[in-house]
C-alpha cells in the first residue's frame, strides 16, 4: 500500500527486508481482528489461514522471572495460544494474557494492530514453530486493516524471536 507507514513497516524498510504491505477495510464492529484479516486476504493472496498470524501480548511470572514482565506470542489466526508452552519457551513459570492498556502502552500499537515488529519497547517474542513451514507469512503491520507479508525467517530475526510449538488447534 503506497504511503502506508508504521513503525513495523519502517523497521522492515530500514533493515532492507523484502516485504509486501496489504490493506483491507477494517470494520470497527469486528470482534476478531485475525478472522477479519483471514476473510479479507487469504483467498486474494492465495494463502491458508495458518499463514496469517496474530500477535498476542502476554504477562510472564515465576521461575527466574522475579517480577511480572510482558512478552509477545505470534500464532496462526485459527489457533489458540498454549500459555503453558509460551511460558516454558520464555523460561517463566506462568503466562497469562496481558492487560489491554499495558499491551498498548508498551508496544505503542492498538489492540488488533499490534505488530511483532517496530514496538515502542521491544518485548521478548516467541513465534510458533509452524511459521517456518511456509515460504511467506503475514502479520500485523501495526494498524488495523494493514498486514505485512514476509519470509518467516525474517520475522523471527527482526523480532529477535525464538520459535517453539506454542499454538494449539
């Protein structure tokens, strides 16, 4: 999309990473931002719903983590996040979904437009291992109705992420 710029898109451009930006009309009444992206883009781009990823902000506690901290989990839209698996992947005893206000304040993005890239404060990130099964994946570009398409290895590298099996069907 010509002229679209978000911190995520700028991070990709500055890193010289090949990517494509896709937009679709966001319906403010939508209660599932991921499902909205799948409905708008999967057929058009000839990708499966498992190639479109949602970004979830979580709160980690316990283990070597003395105080609660936020982190990011990136999973395919049709899947659920295993809180136990993501806690294990990041060395915490427990994980829970983060408070909306804390997620927005920390990342600099609004819910439904949180990108794993270009966050105001980079958070520890886990990308579901299934991303590596694809030659391209999509994730939020940092705004509702805006997605970026890129190679999964570039997503993992730029997010300084680890990969682990954190999604459940």
